[in-house]
């Protein structure tokens, strides 16, 4: 792919239910297709998106995923994607309970849902598959995870 791609943006607003994790994965994969990612890059992106959306659904809303918020509205997860050249930025945001100890939450094997046999590897997986992961959160203010990945040139991609 020799021509330089311009910027493109998409925002997806989903109910905070676990089935929408699959939708987010597919949307992210389809969104980056113009840069012709190789299979491993695509799998890494999908796994990171899966972890971010799953965290938002499971941990964002303490009253339970899909339950109404305090203001009566439905719990939502917003995924914003921006592709500029060969770099994608994906933001996953919830309006939930927030994270009181961000440092601890990013530690491998730590989970607030350990009683549900969660692995506590969500942030670790995101960080291993993306070039950068930033998290902004505060108790009562929700959480936003911003992930960035730059794709290789695509010349030797098995999807060519």
C-alpha cells in the first residue's frame, strides 16, 4: 500500500453488556483494514480491545453490567477509534465507579472480582499488545483507557 492514508474516526456507543465485547473486537478489526495489518497485529489489537471493553463492563458499573445508572440511564461503554496514517488510537470509556487505586489495578494478577475467578491480567494484556496504554480514572468519575498501536508497512502481510 503505497499511498498515505488520511485520518478517519468512528465512535461506537454500546450497552455495558458482555456480548458487546465481540462487537467491539469486530469493529476495531474492520476499522484498521485500510492499513492492511498482518494477522498477528490484528489479533493483538482485537485482544487489547476485548480486555478494555470487558474491564469496562465488569468493573465499571458496580451495580452490575446493564443495570441502570444512578441517573436512571442505561450503563454505556463508548469506544472511539481514530486512524491516522498507520497509527490507530482507541479509547474505551465507561461512566462507572472509577478506579480508586490505579497503580494496584494495573498490577498483574490483581482483580477486584477475584471471587469470580478473574485472572487480573487485563491491563497487562493491553500493555503487551499495544504500543502505549494510558488510563485516566477517579472514584465516581468512570474510567477511560486510551491505547495506541502503529502498524508495520503491510508489504509482507499474509492478508495481501
